C-alpha cells in the first residue's frame, strides 16, 4: 500500500510540474505577444512559412542564423530565396571598428547557396584596407548573381581607395558582367575607372537608372560621357564637379536621352586655394533644363571662401544648395540674383554680419523656395520675419538655430515665434542647441 501510495503521489506530481512549466511558457509568450490565452497552445515549429519568414526579416543576420537551428522547418525558411534578396555584408577589423562583422563561414554559405538570389546588396566596410579587400574578394565570387542594386559604403575614408585599382576593377566587373540588370549603383570614394564603366554600360545599359560615383579620381569626363551616351534610361547621376563639363551637360540634353530627374554635384576642396574651379556656361545649363524641365540640380559645396569666385556669376538652374563651410554675404547675394529655381537652401556658417538683405532678396527672386536652414549665421528678428512674410506658407521646412536670431527693438524671440507661426500657418520654434 505504501508503494502504491508513493506511486500515486509520484503520478500526481508529474502533471503538477508539467502545468507549472506550461504556466512559465505561457507567461513568457504572453510577455512577448500580450495574450497568454493565444500563446498557451502555440507550436512554434508549425507556424506557416510566411509568418516565420516575416519574423526572420526583422532579425539580424547572426540571430537569423541561430534561429535557423531551432528546427527543420525554420531551417527551410532560412533558405527561402525571398529572405536573401536584400543583404548587407558588414566587414570590419575588430580591433579598429565598431561594426559587427559578418562571420566568414556565413558569408561562404550565402555565396554558395544564395548568390543567385541576391538582388539588393550593399557592402559596409570600416576604414581598413583589409575590410575593403575582403569586400572585393566577395564581389569576385558573385558569378551567378542577378543584382539590381549595389552599394559600396565606407564608414570612414580611405578604405576602398587603398585597394589596388586592378583588384577593385576586376572584382567590380564580375558583378557588372554577370548581373545584366543593374539599375542602381553607389560607388563613391572608390578607384573605379573608365574601362570599368565601359563594362558596366556594355552589360547594363538598358536597366541603369541611378549612378552615384562622387570622389572617384580615376573616372574622367570621357567615362561619364560613355554612360550618358548609352544609358538612355538614366534618371539620377551623382558626381564631382571636376568631372562636370559643358560637353557632358549637352550630352545629357540630347534628344535620345530620357529626362534626367536628379543631377547631384559635389564641389569639394580639401586644401584652401589649391584647386582652380572651372565655370560652366549658362547655355549648357539652359540646354539641360530645356530637355529635362523638372530636373533637380543638387549642389553640395565644401569650399573655402576664396574658391567661390567662378560660381553663380550668371544664372544657374540649381534647385538645392548646401554650403558645408562658411560663405560670404556677397556669394549669398549672387545666389539670390542668379538661382531662380532654388527650392532648398542650407547655410552652415556665414559670420557676424546680419544676412537680412540677402534673405529678403532670395525670398523675392526664388519663388519656388520651400526649405531653409541656417547654422552659424546672424539675422535680425525683423529681417527674418520679413523673409518669412514674403515666402509665406510655402516654407514647409524652416530650421533656424536660436543663436542665429538677433532680437531688436520690435521683436523678442518669444514674439517672433508667434509672428512666424502665424505667417507659416503652423506652430514654429527656432531650433535649440543641444546641451550634452
């Protein structure tokens, strides 16, 4: 009887333990999903493929790989082609980078099983040459790829620029030759050269729509002309100003080209006074705008004050202007006179002379202006309010540091924000300097 009783006790304890375990699991699931009743009977292994796929898409690559070992069903989902259409290779040296590098074994598995599934691919590398060379090695293995979007991103210079031009060009041409459907390419700060661009055009001229290649010193105007002449579907082009020429603008304006939607131009000088910038003729700009009336011409300036001499001396159809270094009142005056298509203006710094007259002139002449940003500049509250009145509700973005605004006898900062809000038709406050 005692043994029977012991067995009976043992028999009743097992279900009790099982119930406790279930309650613990229910509590865990409930904390994630917020519904313990729903999760009590949940069988993670029998979830539909599309649900597991959706979960996997939110996981980091490492977590995704770990999750694939849960069960056979999850491993099957791990290898569904849809999961590998978008992929970012992160390559870094642990001792010098904050990036979490993609594990080499996982990279090889991806190349072996999913190279032909990759469509939207980017490589993020740190500043080390080893990481850039590793990226080139991976590119060289993508012989079965059908990539549509390719991006090479350096978190810090020089990275790809330290790789030999031959090694980089060889790796890049593997993708250019085998994809045959590239539509978007971002290869800034790389040693890409003219022969590489010819390979790109020869294999992807019907599909290429976006090409970003600023700070690529081995590319000449002839290389860009090759792209312009043959890629008739090109919609967006980003390059350095030193490549821009009257001949290139006229090529982009020829009748055989589809209208260009975005032309992005970096105007950069690393050492003051060491670069002589050429002027682009008004006729060449006019030809581009006649051919592509809605084109956005975006210019990013990182120059020193004495290097601006050739710019905005005559009408320039720029739509978006960003000044990353200090600019003079005189230059902003020329912008107000000669940039009638201006939509957005951002001035990082100017100095200690109020820009009232320049802003008012910009408001008068630039009838399409919808966005303005001022950093280390000065403008009186009265002058700023006059600018806002003239622009009115079309100013959808107005980012002005509080330190920019100089109170005067008519307007304090408190009164100014009320008046500006009234003319914008929405509540507006100047930006505050962070206090960290």
